[in-house]
């Protein structure tokens, strides 16, 4: 079994926080420029997340 990964406190207060803020900002830009509903943003994020799922996780869904 793999050990779970945790970001360090420095990472959480740095790159992780920055990445989160950037994703939120870009999703807001997408909504503003396309007038799409939240559900469309969620669907897009789901597709993006599936690119990062392991092969095993993908086959279970």
C-alpha cells in the first residue's frame, strides 16, 4: 500500500495556495467570458481531474 502524500506547510502556504488561487481565478474568467453555468465549470474540472487519476482509479469509475 502506498503512503499518503502530504504537502509541507511551506508548500501549502506557497505553491499550493497560489495554484488554488490561479485555478479559481481562471474558472471565474471562464464564467465571465462565456456566461457558462457553474455546472459546466465543474464538468470541465472533472475532465481535468481525470487526467491526473491513476489507471486503477480510472478503471474503477
